[in-house]
C-alpha cells in the first residue's frame, strides 16, 4: 500500500541537539520485526522511507564542529552512508518530485535557512531552489507543482506556493512542525497550535480550503499518514491509529515500550514504520 507522495518533518536547527535513535518496524510472516538502523549516540531524526531504504538527518562531527548531514540506510546492504558530508547543515530530506534527488532545508553560512536540491548524481552540484523563500523550517511537496512550507516567524506560519512561485499565500498561523502531503486524500496536512494542543489540520489541494479536524493528545505534535483516511501518532512508546473522518475512532496499533519510552517523529510506507526514539528530553 503506497498512499503517500511524501511525508516530511524537519528541524529548527540548533547546533546542540539531544540524542535520538531511528527504528524500523515491519510485519513479516505475522511477526513484527523491530530493528534499530542507527546508534543511540548522537542525533538521528526525520526518517523518510523510500522503496530502497530510509533517508534521515544525522549528526556529523564532534564538539564545536557538530552539524547535521543527510544520510541513507540501504535496505539491501543494511549499510548507511553520508549523502552530503558538507560544510553546512542539511536536514529534512525529502524526495524531490521534479528530478532525481532530495530537497533539503540548508542552514547557509550566514545562518539563513533555504530550500536546496541535492542530486543523486554526485557529478552534479547541489543548487539552491529559491532565493527569496526564507527562513524555511519545513516543507512538503504536493501533486500539482506546489508545496507547503513552515516559515519561521512570530508566530511560525504555513505558506503555500506553486513551484513557479507565481502563487503564494499564507494559509495559517502558529503551526506545528509536521507537514505532509497525502496524494490519495488530495490534501496537505499540518497542525495548528490552539489551547496548548496541536490540532490536526488539512489543506485541500483543489480549493485550498483549510479544515481543522481534531486536537491531538496533549504533548503530541508528530504524526504520519497510514493510508487515505488514517494517521498514526505516539504517546510515550505506544502508537495509535486515528480515523480522520471519524476522529473518535482511535485504535492501539503498536506497543514499542520495550524499545523506546518516548517516540516522536514517524514515517510509514509499504507496511513499514520508521520511528524516532528520543533518548532524553528533546524540544526540537
């Protein structure tokens, strides 16, 4: 089942981050297999599952030289490689729909955060996608040559733009960090902060109408689409499925408490769930 064009969460990047670890969970022969694909030392976050592996943001360097690079865990070889290994921090790896490669938020040398493109063909150089879209914290591509962006501000706000940048519009204020696009539902999704809770919200990709659906449980801000009409989120080490059309329908899905006491970001694709285990309190 492959419903998702992309599902993205990103990082408002500090250069000092808390340890986090990425796990994969997949049912095989009716047995749930859970595997750690990163160590529990250092920062590993923002997993994005693809057909051949998992892209993620990882901590690189040590001491005062710590930054983040984009990494790839290969399903076949079970090996991980650094894709960028650059002098700047990249995060929020996202499959770029218009060429072979990743789009990423980059912290440029002057501290400005913009969107860049990193080709899979290493003979080609990375390139900035937009000069004037800044400062970007998160992004998700849609299916109609468009995207939504988390723009840093007071408060942070959601920005809609077509790829040609001829149509741009602020869509919501005081939003959360999890941005996604569900192709089957024809909708972008994000969260809006109200009454100290994150409300799951969608933006229809046809009429651009914003619809607030329901409040996520207290302290929950991350989610992943499971299919056309269900999302999943974690409370502690337990994962729940929720029906977007009928939000009172909430079902326990997985219990990963023996692996992790606090799950944050997740990504689901092809019956595989990637989840981030926070090793200690993390405000990012």
